[in-house]
C-alpha cells in the first residue's frame, strides 16, 4: 500500500471522527462529513462531483449537505472561471472565528423576537423569561464582539504556539 493511500485512509478516518463531534452538536451527519472533509483537505475549491467522489457519497447527498452548509454560512458557492461548474469553499480563512464569533445577526433576531413577546405578553413568568432572553442575547452579542477583537489580535500568536508544540513533540529526544 502506498503512502497516498495510507494518508487518504487516515484522513477519511479523521473526517469521520471530527464529523461525529459535529453531529453530536446538532449538525446533520452528511453535512458534518462534507464540512469536515473540506476543512481538512488541502484543496481550495470543490465541485459537487469532487466531494462525492472523495467521500464516496452520492451527488444528491452532496447537494443537500452543501445547501445546509451554505445556509449556515460555513461554505460559499461560486463559479469556476470559464466554466459553468459550481464550486464550494470554506466561507473564511478564519473559519472558527466566523462560526463561533460572527453570530450577531442570529443574536439580534433572538433578541428582537423576545422584545416583540415582551411588548405583547402580559406580566408574568413567561414575560419575565422573555426579558431575560433579550437581556442575555444583548449581553452575549457584546461579549462575542469583544472576543472577536481579542481573537483577531491573538490568532497568529496562538496558532504559532500550537505549531511550535507540534514541532516540539515530533523532535527526536
């Protein structure tokens, strides 16, 4: 067995492992597999056929998965220059910052919907919970904005620390 085949097998096993965590967190299984594959593979853009072939899944499964991932803001769809082929890529070079910290739109919708309830519900425990919901969403939005700033300032430094640890662990002793 050559190295490429062994590396590919190891990568696909890792894709399943990481996708399992995403699935346990609420992502659909096939979308988790597609996202993880695109996250860990070195290629920049993928056609649906590329994804289907490399993961050994149907084009229909890819279609549903990329639709979900685009809606979640994790993938971007574009056209390959001089062809009619749709291609998919990660939404951002700071994918985890985008996933975890750029959710102000969702938080604002939760808050705004809670405010509508506050304005329409009578006094009572239900309304009190909506007040708490609106306050929490406002709090989280501000905290996430501050975390985003901190992450942007320290991203390169923290990434370099992880790379240094990896190199140190691989160094002969």
